[in-house]
C-alpha cells in the first residue's frame, strides 16, 4: 500500500496562532488540494495526523472540529481529491497522552489501523513535532515551508534525512516522481 501522512494546519490549510476554531477560519493553502488530488491519482492513501489541542483547551468542541473537517472534505471533493482518514489528538499540552505529536502514538495507531509498516512512508509537516513523530516510527520526514515551516527550518535540529520543500505541491511532485 502506498501511504502519505499529512499534518493539517500549515500544510493543507492556513495556520493561525489563535487556532482554527470554526469552519469559516479554515482556508486551504493555494495548491494543497490539487496536490492531494495528485497523490490520489498516483494511488496513494492520504491520512491526516493532526494535533488539535484547541479541543482540550475548550476553544472548540468535537462537533465543531467535525464541521471543520466536513468543510475540508467538501473542498477536497471539489478539487477531485480525498483524504482517506483523519486522526487527531484532542488533548492539551499537559495531558501526557501518547497521541500528541511529537510522541508517536497517533502514527502507531495509523500503522495498526491500516496494517502497514511506516518505514519510509512520507510524512509531511510544518513543525518539528510533526517531523519527530515521523522519525520515531521510521517514516520519511518532510518539512514544508508553509505555516510554521520557515520558523521550524530556521530553528534547526531537524531529524536526519528530513527533506524540505516550499509547500505541499512541491513535496507531492517529489513523492510521486
């Protein structure tokens, strides 16, 4: 099975320091939906792995998070694309859970549910925690410079073999070639 794991905020849609708290605040990054369509056309399963601590902080509830994802799925469908599954961690920073990136629990859950070894699986994110979670399960960390990506690159300390691309469209071009 060909699989790609994507972070959501800052990779697919515009990020916000104030969190994406409702569907109206969810805006795709130009070219990201078409990039996902390209992955689909190349036979990849596309899975999201996203920390959503806004839920744990009380900034939005699960119903609102689902409404945001409904908007995303609709926008993807209009672009001829789909995301095959959405995994999220609703916990706050202090919860101590294993699913919040950079811990690997969410990725391990993806591996279990899809019955796949994540070694070498492209994992695209804009923050160090995305890349660290990918590296912890043997995935191929890919940093995009959208969202928090430029700041992440500037801080350094990236996992070995992290690839860096301007945006999801550029990363996908490399993945499918």
